[in-house]
C-alpha cells in the first residue's frame, strides 16, 4: 500500500508509531517537520477544523490535537534548561503511580484512533469531565512546562522519573510552576476546554521522549505501573 503524505514525512524524519526514534527532540526536528509539511501541504494547520475522525468519535469533551510547532519548540527549550533529576532510574521508578482523575469520567477519544493528525493517530486519551475537575500527576517528576501551549491550551508537561514525559492538556487552571518537583497524585491543575477542544476534558499524553510522535498508550503505561485507568 502506498504511504500517504503524513506517513512519508514521519518516515523522512525517522518517526515510527511502533518503534519511536531514540534521539530526543531538537529545534531542528521542530523546524524540519514544519518546513516539509508546509512545503508539501501534507496536513491542515492545527488552527483549522477538528479532524473528521475526531469529530465523529468525540461529539463533546474531545480535541483535535495535531502537531503544534510553537508548543514543541517551547517544550524543547524548557526541557534543556532544567537539569535531569539525579535520582532518575529508568528501570525502577522510585515513586508509585496514580490516576490523573479521581472521579467518574467518560472516555471521549481513545488512544490510537486513526485520523489526519501528523502522527496518523490520536496521541493521547481524552477523559471527559466537568470543567474544574482536579487533575493529578500520574507519577513523580519535574515540571518542565506549565503555561499556555497553543493547541494544547493551558497545559502542564512533567518529565517523569523514568524518563517519560506526561502532558496534561486543555486545563482551565494550572497549579504548579516550571521547575517544580511533583509527587504522584499531586494536583497539577483543573480540567477545562482551553486550546483546541470541543468540550471540557483532560487530554493525557505519555511520551517516551519529549518530541511529538514518541507517544505510547497511556492506559498500558499506567497499568504496568499499578495504576489502572480503565
């Protein structure tokens, strides 16, 4: 089967959904992806309409997140400016893991559903909850970004102790600051519908590296660490 323009760009940049590239994100990655896509017209800018696949599966409490160059560059700069936790242990995380939401929620978009995102699929899981619902850290780590993040709206990105990154998007309020160390279960903010969202929800995204396209299934990631989301 012939690869489409999105798959072609991902292959060109070294991205693979099943086997993410090992190298971390750099500004060259950010600008390179944007330049190739803009030159070839491979995708609709994140400010455009919600992808059709997303619109069909998430009538409310969902998002149409795609690649956001501004957010990725800000994340790369912030991450490089904050030293890694010396206690980091990729094999044996020293802290327990927790659920991001402690009340009933509805899954408005599962991880991996196909659509015309740059990655070719939904890179996180959307948990529909009322605006103002407390959002908690799934694991201990360091806040590398806590600010308005383009299509992600008000978002918090935490570099976890095992080297993964957790992105909590579309918040209505942020309760932590950049550089702050957080514990599993600590409140990071409150849910909302800021950024590119169709209704109030939490978009939880887990990345193996800080770069877009290195995402893994949040449900499986948490389940392996004793926190069952579903």
